[in-house]
C-alpha cells in the first residue's frame, strides 16, 4: 500500500478493483492508511460497506480476514480457543508424565485454534481485517475488540501478549441497529455510506453489469431513486438494483416501462406491503388478478 | 488552524454533537495529512474524526459551511455562456430588485442548466440569482430562509418545474417510451435537480451571511435541535419522518437486548442426574456439566395509547413505536382510545404498512363513543369490561397520554383494577412535567396508582425509558424470529 499516497490514486485503485468510491470514501480510506486507524462504515444494508473492504483487499493484493459478528459472539469465536480435545488426547497418551512437563506441552501454539482476530494479528504479511456487522454483538463483546483495535495486540494468558507484526487495515461495518459504544467509535474513522446519487448509481451499475446499455442503466437508477423516495419498510439497496439490472438483462428487456417494472418489482422489494405500495405510488399497471 | 479547530469543536458541542478531546486531536492529526487547500479533503478529514453518528452529519455540514465557508472563486466560463457579463450587474446587484428581463434571462439559463444537470453552471447561476433577486442587505438581521424564499419565489419554481418536466419528457419521447412511469420519473428527476439548485442557493446565501456577520453570530441563529431533542408534541411533518426513522432501530435494540437476556437465562441450575450419566462416557470424569432449562415465564406487553386530537402528533409517534415493537415481539397487544377503546393489534401484523394500518384504524376501529374528546374514565371502563383478559399477572401495561380528561370522571378505580392485576403499570406523558395537573390534567391522580410515570417529550427521553425502565420490567418478551 506504499503507493497509496493520495486519495486520487486510491480512487483509481479501488475502481480497478470494481468499487466506485466517491471522493469522501477515498479520503477516509487514505486517512485510515495514513493514521493507521480502523474505518467504521455505517449505513443501510447493501450499499457496499462490506464491498469496500473486499475492494481494498483486492486492490492491495492483501489477504482478507473476515470476522462475521452475531449475537452471542464470544472470545472463543473471535480471538482464539484452546483445542480442548487435542489437549485431552495429549494428556491421555502422555499418562505418567509430571504435570510441569505436561503443562508446558499442552499450552503451546500447537494446541491454539486461531480465530479471525488473532489470525489477522499474527499474519506475517499485512492483511485487511473486516469486522462485519459489528452492531450485532453485545456491548460486552465490543470491549473485546478494543484491545485489538487500539494496540493491535492479543493477550493469551498462557502464552503472553502477541503484537501485530504488520498493521492490518481494519474495516468495521454497522447497519446501525444499535448505538455502538463511545469507546469503539472514538477509535475509528467514521464513514457514513448512504445511497448513491442517480449519477453514481448509474456508474456503479455500468461497472458491475458491463453488458448493460447506458440508457437503461440511467433509467434503472432513476426508478430506484424514485422508489427510495417512497417510505417503504425496506428500501431497495444498491445490490438489489444490480440484481434488478441483471434480471432485466436476462429477460432481454429493451425499455424499462411500467409493465416490466411491475412484473419484476419483487427483485427490488422484499415485502408484499412494500410492493403494493410502490405499485400504487408509481401507478404501475399490475397484471389483473 | 489549531485555534480554528478548537473553536469549531466548541461550536459542534454547542449544537449538541459530542466531540471528545481525543477526537479533536485526531482531527488535528488527520489534517496534517491532507491538502489544506482542498475543501473536500478538509471536510472529509474533520467529518471522519469528529462526527461518529450519521444523524449528526447534516448539523455538522451546516456548521462546517458556516465556519469554513469561503469557497474558491467560481470557475466563470459557464457564467459567460448564459447571459451578460457579471461586471455590469454587480453595481445594482446586491441592492436587490432585478428587472423582469433579468429574471426571465436567469429563468431561461436555469432551465438549460437544469435540463443537462450541469453542476458548474448551476453554482454560477445560484450566485447570480442571489446577487440579483435576494435583495440582500448587509447588517439586516433576517435569517437565510427569508432570502431563500425571495429568490425561489421570484424564479417561479412551479413554472420552472413544469418546464423542466416537459423538456425531460420530450427527450424521453425520442426514445419511444411513454407511460405513467416515465412521467413520474421525469417529475422526480426535476424535483431532485431543483432541490440541488436550491441547496446551491442556500449555500450561497449562507456564505454571504457569514461574510456579513461572522461565523459565530450566524451559527447561533442557525442552531436547530438534533433529532433526539425534538419535541414530539410539536414536531413538524419532516421532523416526524426523521423521528420515525429512529424508532425502528430502538425497537430492534429492545428486541436484541431481550433475546440476549433470554439466551443467557437459558442455563438454569445444574442437572446432577444427567451430568453423572454423561460422565460415564468419560470414565466417570465430570467433563460435561448438564443444566436444567430455566422456566421462562412469558409476560406480555399491553399498550394503551391516547390518540385523541390534542395528542395527534404524539399519537402518531406512539403508534409508530407500537408498530415497531409489534414487529419484534409476538406477545404485544395494542389498544387505542379516545373516549372509546378498541384493540388495534391486528392492524399491526408483521408485513403491514404503517400508513395503511393507520388509515384502517381511523376507519375500522371503534375509538369514539360520544363526542370524540378524550375521556380516560370511559376508556378505562370499556377496557376493564371488554378487554380485561388482556391483562394478566405477567403483563406490563404502558399507557401513553397527557392525562387531560376534559374535566370528566377519572375512573381511577378502573385504573386501580388494572394496576392490581398487572405486573407493572407504567405511564408515559408527552407533556413537560411543569404542565402536569394544570387545567384538566389529572396526571398525579392516575400517577399515584402507577409504578412509574415518565415524561417522554423527546426521543432521547424515550431511549432512556426503554433502556432503564422498560427493560427492567418487561422481561421475557418473545421475539419473532
């Protein structure tokens, strides 16, 4: 990443990895690299928060280490775990040995199961660490991340503290389903990823679905933008508009008109109530039932 | 620079955005790495280090514009393209006015720029429009809104919009598509572009205000409460929409907190018999302790919401809350009342649209018995006769309302009955505490029977209520998974 010396080169590098970063995103990625701070990307689902980490990994050729968060995630799943069964077997085969020898034997790296956070820190070459949907873990588990994000080190009582040999590039994503702790936010650079403008969404569509005619991409972006203006339960995300573009291509649609929109609305919207509402609002001709 | 930065941080704190000292240091650190001449870069650096909440973004942007608002001189080639040179009109420009010819000139140029969506041309036109049409007077103590109104009014936005839509549709016609969707898209596109122009004009006016009066004075007049501090009783339509966006995460948070609690609570006491039987597999070593599942009681949540006219805004909000909670939990029953009461749970089934649900409640639910003014006494009476089975010893009852009873019988004994049977009775009042018991409010008479009465005038207070009070009392709601 040594060549990432300014936001413009970053933007180009990300673009070649298939990610269209706006000026702000590029700036924040640049700062994260310069300051060695994690990025906290927040925003609605499916606007490319995770994709940002993937693109950074691809653009820099680094390995991606991913920690998917969920309720109930604990140390054993995030940091490391002792391979309990292997230890038991070891004890049984070594029966008759003195405890002192044995203890030194079974608490070694051979018996350590690396989980994503430890893996990212112990990796000899720099990695991109993606901590996905961090808002899903409980507040208590969040504290676990603090040591890692702060000093890039992990303490295993039996082995001592392991520090990162190389500094990982860290991206945390959050769907904002709950307020993250101040302590965590303070350590991160904050990046709000919202829905793109019509113009940018068109560009994204064109880069992700290269076979798409330009006129149609524009039209799709406009329809999606109009739908996002209608208050629905789950507004269509960028990934859904890409899906829609692919669907329309597969159906060999020439012009996106009301009829075809009505017929394929279920690709964009995931609730029947939303589909009904949007059809009504955009006065689409739905098929007679 | 550093002094500017601390002043700016102070301003952010004044607005209500929490900026810690560490974050100011981070901002200073980040600024060392960016080109200080590049406004976007400076903005991004400051925003990423000092604003950690998407809700505060707009307030931050405004403050940033006020403090660091002096933009680079305009790239002028586009200005010359559309109309006479700027030198001529600056003389009479700032004094206001602007002849009708000027206006129509501007109008035509604007139609052209909007049709192509040319950003540079739009900024230049915004500057010219403010020059000629706002009648900007230095030192005059009016807010930016006044000037904005003047400019947009004189430009005749409605006509602008219809011209733009026509133009867009004509372009579409060439492609051979023509249906209602196309029209709708053209209208939306026109609105979006005019909105962008409006933002430009606003920014331009702001820039002039700051030049005239200095950043501190301007930011003081522009300060607006953050979403979480808006008064729920008197929120505007836009504000309510912003508030609504915040309610769903709150309900989700409630749900995730609950389910975490339930999961943790699943380990009960040690099951000795099963543990020993398991140990036989390991030669008698007690490796794998077994636990008895804990008995989970399933308390319910019962919401009684006053939806009378005086509560209209707040009622919408409580209904939204009920709707959000109803989507997360299965054992919630919701009732709405004015002077009659009816169950509204069925309208809030998962998948139902909120607006649709509200419309159905207005049409189908029997909320009015007599005159349509709130009558807590009658409502409570109906509730205890018709729906009393909803209340069980494991239910928490939450009543939302201002307890303004129009001087009618209070029906306290009915409330006492509910309080007796329920596990907890909580009251949320959207009025400021100092107005309780004034006029026809009988809050303290009801309050005496409740386990807790809470002033909830803002989202912040609601969050506190949910976190501290509701969570401790409404244990074991069953999340819909």
